[in-house]
DNA sequence: ATGCCGATTGTAAATCGA
């Protein structure tokens, strides 16, 4: 079984690339972020033609998340229960796999702009609410994957310039503590369970030849609970779609389970 | 440095992302 996450930066623009990618990488579950479209424009049929059921939570212009699955999805939740949030950032559902139910929580975490701003304060509130909600999700769903665009580079090795960017957005101690708090719930960073190339990233700035110079960040993650950790067989970034014409600025991250 | 990219809105130039 494979679970993947991909911030597509506009599904309207990227749909042909997502379809092409699924044809070469037929993952079982794909979590999408930054759809930038409303639910009425979500291309359920295009994914159904590839064998995927889809659940979406869209929004005009910004944000928007979706789950695609080859297995039936049920108990879908949109956004963090109890958190008043006008932005569509979370969709969670249970995939009924042959090995049993797997809860997939897909998040487009708040960017946060810069420490000290209102947006950063929103990011901290949002992370706090996510943490509290995940504790109860984990209690109800032993096999759980928290995936998405976390907008946090958890460690120095997850940044192309950890010294120059120290305590800037994605790199602050506060953001990293929130990431550690998620791990403290019993989750494991699937990517770090395996040997990886140095300077492995999942996002590169469109500007200044960021991808060509590999000036990137690892901010897209797959965190797994113990039952999934025990079955984890690999995790990697697929850089190939970043080389497409008109790419998303993010590349997909894929985790494989026995 | 806060940006030369890219998407969106809306039809020019501003906003946002990360």
C-alpha cells in the first residue's frame, strides 16, 4: 500500500500532471493541498476514471484539500472540529484497505508569513488545535497517517540554508516545537525512517532557479502511528514532477507499507 | 535585501505563497 501527499498549487492548472503522475505512480491514497478551487469545480470524474474515489474540501482562490483513494473512504471530517476557521485546510477520512481501516488526516498547514505577525499567531493557534484534535483521532483510529504540507522544516538538515534562515518562517523554534509535539503523540516521520540523500527537499522556490540549484525545504511530510510504522517499507520524495513544464513548486512525497 | 516566479482576480496591478 502507498500513501502520497502533494501540494499542487492550483488543481485547475495541475490536473493533467496529477492524472499523468497517478498513471505512472498508482498510489492507493493521494492527499492534495492548495486546490484553489471550489467543490463544484472539483474533477471527481477525472479521478474516478483512474479508479479513485475522491472527497474534497475546496475554497475559492486559496487553500483547499482533497483525498483520493482506491479503497472506499468513510467518516470524512472537514477542518479541525472545534476550531473556527474560514480557511479550508484539513480533510480527514478512513480508507477501508484490505489490511484494515487507515485514517488519513490531510492538512495544508498555515504558512505563517513571519514571526510576530497575525498570520504567525494564527499558525500557532491552528497547530495547537490540530494537536489537541489529533490526540482524540489517534485514540479512535490506531492506524493513522498525518500527511500534507506542514509548512515546517523540522530540522536544520531539512533546509538549504539553516544558518541564514535561522528563526525565520518554517525554521522557528516555536514551529519546530509544534512539530515535535505531533511526534510526541506517537507519530513517526516516515521519511527519516530510511537513509536519504543529503539535501532532500520537497519544495523549491519558483524564483532564482531554486530547483535547479536545489535551494529547497522539506516541509511536506508523512507522519505515521505505530501500527503503520511497523509496516513502513519506504518513503521518498518524487522529484520528477518538479521537472515538468509548469510544475507545482512542491514535489510529491510517497510512503510505502507492507 | 524580501525579490526577478506563479496563480488568482479580473482585465492592471495587487495579493499571497514559502
